[in-house]
C-alpha cells in the first residue's frame, strides 16, 4: 500500500474509531496480549485535541541545571559519575559540595508559590486541550502521597511527606479539570537508584511498580498516561500487557484513557494507543495516532543555564503545530516549572501567543484529520525529512514560505480536513492571491478566511482554486504568523506531475 493511500485509510480509520470508541470501551474486554490490546480504538478526545501541555517538575527543579543542550531533569543520573571531567559533577561540587546528596534537595523543593488555578488558567488560554504532569520521573520522587515510594526508598520520597507537603498531582488535576481540560500524567516505569530496582528487578515490578501504578491511576483517573523508562526490559518483564488489560477493563478511567507506546524495549512504534516522537519531526502520515513531544528549549525540566537564544519563538511552535497536525499528529509541548512552583514568564508568554493564534484558527486544528496531502509545495527541489522516534533534525522554518528559496521548494500551505471541508494554513501572508492546486470543488464551493467576516472571491481554473485574499492592513489582520483558509465544498486531488 502506498504512503498516500495509507494516510487516507489512516484518517478514515480515525474517524470510525472516534465513532465507535464509546461502545467499544463500555462493552469489549481486552486480553493481556498486544494483539487484543492494540484493537482498542483511540478515544476521539485525543484525536480531536491536537495540542497538549507536558510538565516536568520534581526535585530536579531545585538545582535546575544542565549542560548545554541537555535534559536538566537527568541531573541526578548525570552528576552521579564523580569523574573530574564530568561537568555535571563539577557544577554540583562547586555549588553544593561533595557531601551534599541528591536527596538533600527534597526539603528544598517547597513549591511555595505553586498556584494550580493560575497554571490551569494559562493552559486554557494557551489553547491546549490536555495536560500531562510528571507523577514521577526516573528519580522516583512522587508528586502524590505514594507510600510505595517511601517504603522502597526507606525515607519520605513524595511531595506530601517532604518538601511541598502537598498533593501536587491532585491539586493540579482538580484545577485543570475545572477549566474543562483533560488531565493525565507521565509515569516512569524504572527508577535509576531505587534500592529494590538495583537489587531485584522482578520484585521491583511486582512489589513496587505495579501497585504504585494502580494507586496513582485509581486516585486520579487520568485521561492520558505517558509511560517512560521502559528501555531496559521487554514488556513481558514489565508485565505491561497485564497492566494495560487492567487499565482498559477494570480501572476507573477505562473508557477515556489513552496510553503511549513506551511499555517495553520492543514496543515503541509497535504498540500503544498512540506512538511518540521526542524532539523530532513527528511521523510521516496518519496511519496510526501519534504525538511529537518536546520542550521550548533543549530541556524538559527547567534549566537555568538556558538563554533566550535556546528558546524557540512562538511563531516556530505555531508552524510546528500546523505541520504536525497536517500529518495527523498531536503536539505535546513541555514547560519546566521552578522549584518554588512558578511557570517561568517566558514560557507563559510563549503559551499565550500560541493561544492567541488558536483562538482565531483553532477550527483548522481541533477535530481535524489528515487530508489527502499534508501540504502544498512550491516549485523547486523538495528538501527531505527523516522521521525517527528520538532526536531527529527538524528544520521546518527553512522549509516554509510562498516562493522557492533559490532552487529549493518550500511548503506554501499545510492542509487539514473535516467532512466536506478543507483547510489550508499558510505560513505567513500568501499575497493578493492564494492558489490551491490539484483540488476538486463543488459548484457551490464557499471560501472564507478564519477570523475575517464574509466570503472571499474565488474561482476554479482547471485543477486550481484561485482565492482573492482580503485587503487587510496590519491592524485588520486577524492574527499573526499563519492564516487559515476554509474551503467548504472542496477536496484535494492527487498531486499532478509537474
């Protein structure tokens, strides 16, 4: 089956899955086998939501430091190697001393300025439809009152018994849901230095991980679970199939929950409600539900060493969202709060700029599916893009515009669709006329621009639709960065040879 046809069939399957998921979730029981678990349809809320907020927050938010272009949330693991040439250890020794253990950061993680209502308000205003908080990262510190954590570590190792003295996960879940958003969490299967993990992995899974996972799911009824830390063992040793059968059949969130593909070292891009890419370009098409996840800079956890030049501008993240959605994917954009409980202002500002754009153009994003083609190219040689699950170069801003860059083609528009409607999102203003090539239109086709009242003048010329763009000054433009044209009664045709 060719790629284009796979994308079409994937989009149709997504629509059918959205229609059938409620009945399937309520009636079908799933066996503890991937063949059975993988038949569960993707809940429509995830396919429709498109944009979520990831939050990496924990004890690592106190040192909040990482070497250039690294993950600050890996602080403990990176600084544990006390070699003289290890920059992580050098930083730790200089600022905290050789006798200062990582666990000594826990009382300093106080979250005294944490205001869950303010966080949730920012998330709503960003246009996000769901939120994913780290319930625990690889450090094992839990943001809810996990007694399994205390027992395994032999000390208070959750946010209720040390540090904030507060159920951070529960408080944020309540605030997020009050804003009408879906709430879920990230959960690391393994823990770097957990004594039980180091001593006996089977016991760790049986006595720590499984009961802890069931506890956090039962308490907070997540709509999404982002599993991680799976790469050391196959899913059979994690007991992932049994755990997911419980989740889909017995748990209190069984009808609503979606899970990613990180449940064993063999499961990425093979099993799970949706597949993940990390600091990449997403996936090529809509053959399976997927999500790209990344930070605004180079780290998930807050990194005090990052500068303004490390943060992507809102314009670039808006283009990423449009590009990813055009290929059938979602974007999970990360923020890293500070140890005292603040979302850094630059991160708030970026989120609100994305929200300003989505308030005008969200109709072309939410609830859409991939069209026959994800984009329209200008003339010229098309740049190649590789699609990998982790750390793939993604130079989107060099590949968008209206005119070729020398002999190189650019993406002139991103396409999304709903039944009977095609959306074309142009990266920047297209000029006095915008031409959609290789399109079939009904005689009563109606063209509008989101955020601008009234119909636009448009005419069909062979296989092209020529749209006269509105005459708008700077003050009259409905938004910045990208503009969405709605074609009611138009559908794309296979691209003609040129």
